[in-house]
C-alpha cells in the first residue's frame, strides 16, 4: 500500500480501518490468531535456526491467497508455496540492513499445528539485526511471537498488525522482581 | 553510623520503591526481606465478604439478583435483510434498592460508524494489508447497522423518556421503582443485518451465490436489560467488541415471523409445530424421541427442494424459553435439520442440528453427537443440563454461544472431502459452544468484566470432554506443555484484567486459565478434591451470578486447601514457572570406628593428585636425610594413624548407643542436598524423578509451600540408600516449566525443536525403511 495519502482521505481511511478491526473481533471459540517461533543462534554455522509454529488452517488460507489455488499442506506442492510465502513475510535483515538468505529445512504438519523449519545465514553475526514478521497478516488481530536464544542470552519479540518489524535486542533472562536478600 | 541521604536521593528512592511495588503485581513487598510473600493471603485483593457473597464463596442469605421477562414479536425481512421487533419487558426489582432509571443494552450500535468500538481502535499497520481486508473496509464503511428505536412506552402506551448512550440506553422511570416492585414497558426497534462476509461478527447473514438464498444467524438483536448487581451497581460498560454480555435471567415468549418456506432454530421450545411443520416433519420429530440416534426432521432432499422455492407468504414460529439470560435464533430455507432426544442424568433433552447442504457430510455425522457428548460430560462435572433443547447451527459465524443454541462455522470442502483438522475443529467448536450453556449462560458470570470466568472455565471443561471423545484427541489447549510459549512471552497482562484491556486475548482468557485449572486438578489438589470443589462451585452458582472471588473462595472452602498462592501467581500475576537445579551435594555419615574412618581418609589423601612442584621437588636431596638427627616425632607421626585413645573413645561411644542408634549407623545412607532456583518467579510444586545407580526410579512430589520462606532459592535434603545417578525436575511436564535445560542433574542439553527436526531428517524414508529391516533381522 502506498504510504503517502493526502488530506481528508487519509484520516477517513484510518478511521475505517479501525472500525473494521473491531467489528470483526468476534468468533469467541477461535480468537487464537497467534504464531510462535523459536529461533536459536548457531555460532558454528553463523546462522539463525528458526522453528515456526502456525495454525495449519490459517497457513492453508494464506497459501491459497498467495497462489490463488487450493493447496493442501500435506501435498508435495505445498513446500514451494510455503517457502515463497516465508520469503515475503518472515525477513531477517543483517546489521547493514541487507536481507539474510533464507534456507528451507522442512516442515511437520499435524491436526493442531504446522511447524516450519528454516534458517538465515548471517555471516556478520547476530548483533544489530532486525526481524520483520507479518505471517498470517490476513487474519485480524494476529499476534506473532519470536523467542530468540543465543546461549544464555534470550529475548522475546511480539509482532502485531501495528508493528511488523522489530530490532533484536537481548534482555536478561532473570525475572523482573525485587532483589533477593538472603536471610 | 547512619549515612545521611540527600533529599533528591530520598525522592528517587521513594519513587523507585513505588515502582518496585507497582511492578510486582499483586504482591506485597517486605522491605526488610526483599521478597514479596508469595503465600500471603489475598486480603487486600479480594472484596470484603458480605451476607450476599459469603467468605466461603457461596451465595449468602441476602443474595439477590434482578429478573426480566420478555415477550417479543420480531419479523425477519428476507428481501432487504432487515429486522423489525417490538418487545414488552416485565422488570422485577428484586434488589433491596429503589431504582429511578433502568439501563438497557443496544449492542447492535457497535455497527455504527461512530461507535466507541470504532473510534477507540488503534490503526493497523498499513504497510501490509490484504486486498480482501481492503474490500471489507470499504464495504464496512458504507454499512450502518445501528438500532433505530421507534417506541419506548409504559404499559399504558404512554411514551417514556429515554437517552441513548452509545451501546446503552437509559429509561427514566415515571415513578421510583421500589424493592419488590415490577415495571412493565415496551420498546420497538429495527436495524439492518450485517453481511458476515464483509462485516464478520457474532451475528449476521450469509448469502449463497449458487442458489440465491440467505442464511441468518441472529444474536444480540433486541434491547436487553443490563444487569443491576450487588457488586458494581448497573453493569453498563460500553460494548467494545471483546467483553461479551452481562444479562439478567428471565422467561421469554418469542414470535418470530419469517418467509413461509424458512426453517427456524431458536432458543426455547417450539409451541406451534402444527402451524409451521408438515405432518411428516412432526412425525419425524416424534420419532427422534425414541430413535437413539440422529433422525432427519428436514431431510437433505427436502432442503434441496426448498432452496429452489419462492415463499408464498409468511409464517410465525412461536418459542418459549424459561430461565435464560438471552435468546438467539437462526433462519433459512436451506436448513437440513436432524434431532435426537437424549436422557441427560434422567432428564430428556432434544439435541438438534441445523445446517445447509454445504455442511455435509460432516454435520449430520458429528454435530448432534457432539452436542450429546458435551451434555453428558459437562453435567457430570457441574449440574444436570436444565434446558429441554440444545442446538448447534452451521452458518457464517465461526463459533458463538447463546442459551440452548450456538452457531458453529466449520464446513467441508466443495468436493465434500474434509481434512482431519476440519473434522476436529468442528467437534471442538461444538463442544466449546454447547459447553457455554453451563458457563456463562447458567452460571451467569459477568462477561463484560471477566472473560476468563466463562471462556477459561469452559475451555477447561472442553479439554476434559475432548479427552473423553476419543483417546489422544488432538486438543489445542489445556495441557501444561502447550502454554509454555505464551508463559515465556512478554507483553502479558494477568488473567484478572478487564475483558477489553487483555493482551494476547486467546492465550490470556482461554488457554492460561484452562491450563491453570488443569494443573490445579492434576498436580495440586488431585482429581478427587478438585472435582468435588468444582462441582460445589457450579451447583452453588447455578442460575446465579458469581464473581472471581466467589470462585476462588469456593475452591478453597470445599477442597480444604489454601490456594491463595495459586490464584495470586496464576490469576493476578504474569510470572512463569522456571525451576532449575543449581547444584547437588552428597553427604555421607562418617564411621565412628577409627579403623574404618581413618583408613578411608588415608585412601582419600593418597588418591589426591600430586602437584607439579611436589613431583619435581621429590628427587632433590633433603637436608634431614643428610642429617638424620634433625628428625623427631613429628617427622614420622601421621595424624591418620589409629591410636589407642581413638579405639578407646570409639568403644565408649558405642557402649552409650542403644540398638536403634547402632542400626542407623550401619545403614549406610546417602544424604543429598539439591539446591533449587526459582528463575521464573511463579511458585509451583517441585516434582522430581530420581534415577538410582541400579536404574530404578522413585518419584518425589513436594508441594509449592517449599518456597514459603524463600521464593527464590531453596535446598532440599533427599536421603537415599542407593546412590543417585540422575535427577529430573518436572518429569511429566505438568508445571509448564518454560526452560527444561536446567531441569536435569547432571546437566543435560535440551535440543531445540530445530535441531531435533534436523536430527530426525538425517535419514530419508528409504534409509529409515532399511533401518527397520536391519532391526527385524536382529
């Protein structure tokens, strides 16, 4: 979408977006529009290894939108479409803002979940990288979480329709509570 | 000496303390200890008990709740998809208070372009928006489905003054309504029904292009009494889209007028089958009472014939629904209808499903069975299902619940095949939505305030029901290991957050409370205690309105277990379980016999490695060797040599011991001290699998109270007769521990999901098959 819009139209447009977002927040049994990814830094191969969990129905719907045809996740043809979809929606940029190369590893599909495995090559390391995650953005209220681990360092990024790109910064793994004073 | 503190530092300190206090949610910090007391009673948090809501969690002698009876005439216009209605409400003021005005909900006003729901929603990311979403935006912009009120009058047809406040309406009473009095008034209204394709919601119509017909699922469609309560007065928080409905119970008489070729499904019992059903349909409905399996009341063939019909007039379907807090209905000429009467704990219930041909073959196979299964399981854990019918309808709404009726979305593919996911998705959503009859339709909780009280409790029972449908049913939520990813995530708020302010809605209000209750049942109280207390809660509050404190108090009162720490951690906090083994130390008893003990110590000393210098210094000539006169007693004395005094002391010691003490000495016990760290902050039971040297196992289950003096670090003594080879924390994955890497001694690397997958991938299918052959040969 063009990011520049002018005058009244601009304002009206945002209000309408907002309006749609809430009118559709229904369906009390399935508000589970979430994805979850575990990403681990492999210092040996200098790659970020990602295991991404999605709702299989949502993924099938996304592939249908992308390819304009119905693709069963279990079919062989699904793999190429999934990779194409991931390259559009799950992007890692290195510290020089260049897209890291995505290598497909495989998938596991069950009734409850679809796990997708892929990795990003980052020869310059993990510092100052950023992630864009807009998987399943066709689903209203979608929340995408990425848990990143590098040895003892770990961080969690939460993406939403309001924020699809985030820098990777590590936080302490200790809980944020009062300090311990041993008796 | 006391160091003076600069005033600015004092201020900063005060601010920081305040921040620390606020950040450790729902915890009272002890400044001289530095830890919040995880086991402190919820005194500051729970409301003070009253004679209406007792300290035991039961409704008290002064409990009251209002009642509203409705008589509604409504007409559905299939030509322009509008709804026009007129209702007479009989409102009974059971409260001890005098009321001067009444509040009603006008939920359809959420479809006004200027509703709060629209105006307060924040902008989506416009960088990426799908074309379908754009189409919906445009269609939604043109649609105004708000309610037009055409009449508000008293029983003498005199107009009443009313004020519309967005999704609420206040009616000013002509005279104060005293305790025990009744007020009768009427409201007439109309509105445009939303097209679910472009304005998806909990209600709406679906248009089928192939045959040109409509299917309506109609909900929150009439002005409904807002609840007036003892704990919050009028519950008139605006309907913003998340917090669903808070309503009064009452009896309903519905007259629903539709085109005369429509089939109507509604909350309640059909009072005029003679006028709306054919003779054959009435006979089949009668047959469904004894059939023992679902029977078609409208067959697929009849529905197909109806689809090509044009109506020749109108028909009015009359339904009576008693003791319900709401009514909803569905109408279409496309409906196939099946029914089976079932005895739920001795009470006859007609279970019925309505669906268009697009739902087949899935719906006739599973829907009615799923309804009956739900009633059986839920009634066992709560109370006998009290209503005469239970209905599941397929239409445009994905999944939504109303008394006696619910709307469920899943359908097979166009070619009539369906995936395993669709099948289980359908069974699960029907169990969930039929299950809502118990929570919040009958246990009438305040949905606008607390989503978890119906969604969380219902999702918990849904999990139990699914596991009784078939072995290893693929339940999506309920198991502790399935909540780990959410528990670990940031941007979380406690379960006890208002419905409209919840982040990560589904995980917060459905999955986390369902998992918490599952953990409470399996790992903390045990099934027997939990089930007794849970049933007590359900029966105490059947047809009444509990608040969270009534639930927390009843569960403790009936189980006999103090659970304040559990509610505090799981419902009022956002900490997670991450318990780790930081160290394991072994202590053994020294033998009092100097011949044993000193010999052992000598062995240990001799086993100590020589330092490099000692080794290199050894060949150097020593002065004492050159001049032996320099050697004295100390050159030869070894303190680990057994002396006569040692032996004498041992003899005296043994003589003083009795037989039991002597046996204890001979038992050769190992004393292990395991150091545990609570890294996640949530206090939880500590469950160990102890593996011994000889490969035998023992399970040690320690209640969460082990953390009561120090909720960060504790040490536990484990006495064993055999040496420990391995310790594993949370061996059955029952505590939702988010990091399993620190759950082992000796430490064990837990492979990431990615690595596990890559390992599995190492062999291709042909190699795996070859491997199987090799194994067979062995």
